[in-house]
């Protein structure tokens, strides 16, 4: 799988997890990769925790909560880059 295809697939999976956490506020295909998860999609602090836990399960990756910042939840694209970086480090 090419790097671009891998990123696209990861973004799709992140959007699906996010849509589940948002509980019907948006469908995965309605979430753009540049949408601000907090400001545009209304992700609150409890949902953010649920989202991060589900991402860990979905990607079988352990996120470093001490280094995560709100900026990591600014867009699907930015967050996907963070997940991809952690996946590469763990291989």
C-alpha cells in the first residue's frame, strides 16, 4: 500500500471512529479531513476521551496522553498524522 493510500485509509478509519463517538451528529463521509473536531464538530471533553480510547483500540496503538494536546484534535488530517507516526514508531 502506498503512503498516500495508507494515509487516506487511516483518515477514513479515524472519521468512522469519530462519527461513532459523536453519536449521530455526523456521518463519516460528512466529516472533512480539515474539520476542527472541537470547534466544527462539537467534540466535548468526555467525547474526546472516548475518541482517544477508541482510536487506541481501532489501531492497536498506545497514545501518549502526556504529550497529547488539544491541537492534536484540530483536524482529522492532523490527528491521523499523529496516529501514523505512532504506528511507525511501534513497528
